[in-house]
C-alpha cells in the first residue's frame, strides 16, 4: 500500500519573515512527513536556501504587501490561483492581511479542502489614528473588513493571537464564532534566544520594529529627547528598516534623529540577539494593533524587562510591576516615567528581566505553540 504525502501551502507576505518567523513551524510540518510549499514574494538566493534547509519548497508569487492598487492586486490574485492550481495542495495556511484574504479565496476557488488563516494583528487599517480617523484610513478599514468577511467565510478555521482581535472579528460578524480559535503568540525558540546577563552601565533602551508611526517610534524618540536632557549617558537604540506602509517614517527623519544625538540606528539587522544582549530594557510604545509582538517575545526570552502600551496584543506580554510596565497609548509622561524607574532603580532590570524569561518559558515556547496549532489543524 502506497502512502501519498499531504501537501500544505503556507502563504506569507515576505520571504524573510516566512523563514524567520515560521521557520520552526515549517520544520515541524516537514518532520511530520508533509510536503510543504512555502509561498512568498521577494525570495533571494539566501532565503530560498534557508527555506529548503527547513524541508520545504520555496515558491515565489507576486504580492504588493502594502499597496492599494486594486488592478495590481487583481492580477496578483489570478497569479496565486494559477500557482495553487499547479501545486494542488490539500491544505493552505495563510497569515497577514493580503495572504489571508487572497490566499484563502484562491484556495477555495481551486478546491483546496482545508483552508486555515492566522490573524497576526490587525495592522494599519485598524490602528488608532492620530487625527481621530483620516478619510484614507477609514476607507481602507471598510474595504479590509469587507474582504476579510468574504474570505473568512471560506476558511475552515481562523486562528487569533490575542482575545481583542478575536472578539472584534466575532462582534462585527467578520468571522463565525465556531471558526474562531484563540491560539496565542507565534512563540520563539527559547534555545536560540537564551537568557543574557543584565546590562546597567550604561542603561540602554532598545526599540526594534518596522519604522512605522503606529509602532510608537515618534514617542520613543521624544522620550529619548527628554531623558537625554537629564541623563545624557543613557543609550537609545533603534532597530528597523524603512517601510512602504502608509504610516512609514522617512529616511530623512531617522537620520535627523541620529544627527541630533538622540538615537543609534543600525537599520534592519539579520540577527537581533546581539542588540538585545547589549540592551537594558526593551521598549515598544505601539498602537499598531499587534497580534502579540514577536520582538517583545524575543526580548523577554533573553531576560529583558518590557515597557509597552496597554493596547491589544502588547498587553498580553506584561504583568505590570512584575516583568515591566504598561503605559497608556501616546502618553509621553507615562512612557518617560517608566523609563526613569529603570534609570533610578537599576536593580529592577535584573529582577524584572528574570521574570520576563520565566514568563517566556511558560507562554512563548514556539514548539509547544506549534503543537497546539498543528493539532487544531488536524495535522
């Protein structure tokens, strides 16, 4: 009797992120004798090789990750249909907004029997706006909700990383309650992100994210300006590359902050661990509607206290006063005050850092989370 492998197509929005964030999941699927196809745009020789080493077949497809051109999206959607028709997967697993929408619909059109979606945060369209609600953001949100509803009706199951997103989608009728599954965070490989000794001389605050306003970068820089006026030796490290998202920060803005002496900016780095190791505290004052920020999970695994916002996704990472502090969204005084606690009470860095590692071991073990995911998918 011959056994035919099940085929699964994982559809993401960036080749680097597919390997970096979903690597352990892809490897676990391959170990379970699944034939894994890893679909993403922007493959290069390095990421292609790394995906192959995980046991999957890299497949390039076209996607305008942040573009709002419906004609281009329609052509890319047709391209995705042709690719899935050629691969003939038994299962699809899509994550991030456009792959979830177009990937799920394309899988339904070509007759894929099991279609899974992971909501990794709601992003730009659902983020709190600085000017109440701009017309462009409102239009994007309406379109996103309509397309989500259309696609998720065709999904077998929809996974969420935090309860706020799940409840919002259910309450708005975007997803049926019986299809919604609270999975929790992506998780990290705790062996790959080991505990690092605390750093207190000098104290350094680290921000690592795409350079988007909604990630709280303007608040981080303004906090640096205020803190450095009182404590000039404190370091502020900004990790992240420039982006094409509507909320992106320009190169001129970032270089201006560097010239002003407020921040250090290594840009996008392939490995964040050396920078987490030299940081005292990890800071993410986001209002982006995160899933559960992977950057915070990595920092916690390496034993760093956290300052983040009391916002969906972010609040899932901090026990206030135990492993860090939650501050209200866009509250500069609260953000600066939380930073000053660590400057004036450096003993908190070691104590809260150990608690971060403990919480990461309890809640962010990627292998345990992947077991739950694969079981829920029937794999």
